[in-house]
C-alpha cells in the first residue's frame, strides 16, 4: 500500500489497483494512519471497493478529534 501521483495504490507484484485519491481522505486524518488501516483491511481480505467505501464515508465528529 503506497501513494503515487496523489492516489493510494494497492499492489501485489505487478498487479496494482488505484484505490482512492488523497483528496478523498478526510483532512483530519494522517495519511500514514490511513495507509496502515487500508493495509490491515486488505490483509484481512476486505475488498478494495469496501475499503474505499469505508474511507469515503468515515467521519469523526468534533468530540473525537479534539485534543
């Protein structure tokens, strides 16, 4: 799982799937944390479509993001 050209990419050998653009990731998330979560989900066999849906719909309210 890596970022290339502003896109999150899942790769196994020469097989690559562009998952989501960085603009599709909420700004209050650190990209490294999102990549780790994507990698974990993918390793568990969750489909790229479902991972993408989870990223695009996940939202932390103000109470969860306040420090």
